[in-house]
C-alpha cells in the first residue's frame, strides 16, 4: 500500500534516534535517557531537546549534529534542530530498564 509522504511521527523520530549510540557506552541515546523532548511541527520541522551524560562529554560537538542529520533525513522531515540542555541534569536514573540491564546496573 503506497501513501503520500507525510511528516514524520514522534515514533519515527524515536526509531531513528535509537540508531545513534553514545560512543563510550554501548547503549543508544534514547534508552540512555538523553532525549528530553521531541517536537514535530506541522510543517515537518523537528525540534529535539537533549542532554549529554556530562557537560564535558567528548562528543558534545558531534553527537547533536549526528542527531540533527539523521532526523532531518527522515521522509517528510523539513529539517531538525537539536538544543542541548542541562536542566534537569542527566543521571543514571533516566536510563530505561533495558539500558540499565545492558550496562549491568540491574
């Protein structure tokens, strides 16, 4: 069944974000709890608030750009802007059960 290209859903964004991994931790950034908010506008532009595991994260420059590039490549996306926020500060409690299990915290 074919359909016209429409704007991505929040789930589409989550699915592609789950393909991006923190280079120091073998868990995707969504399961790590680094994605705070996904806002898909009616225009197809996507805004994401995310954080880093620490302000001194070695991928502070490249990781947000990777997220922007991958999300903007979704069919129907009209671009993506990632805003890095540090409030609330990231803690291990923000990780999913899956991530905690993967990293041996459970």
